[in-house]
C-alpha cells in the first residue's frame, strides 16, 4: 500500500475528529481579538492558538454553567 499523501492524512484526521464528536472551525479574527490571542500565547496561557481558544471556551462554559 502506498503511503498516504498529506491531503489524505488531513482527510483521515478530520474524519476521526468528527467521529469523536469534534469539529474543525475556520475563523477570521478581528484585530483586537487577534491581539488578545497573541497576548495569551505570549503569557503562556496555552501552548498554541487552538489550545488558547479551547481553554478559554471551556472556562467560559464552566462560568456560564454555574448556578446564579
């Protein structure tokens, strides 16, 4: 069997993510949001942009899910 092409690897990875209930997002960030992302990365909040976004979303969800 021939090795997978980069495109095939991406397709396989995206299919596996979807099978686990995940999803891939392509987003545009306004300048102030991009600056906030850069600042969080520089501060060590998380190790990459995806991790920053995931951590911030989970923290916001946890806060929003608390009883008032």
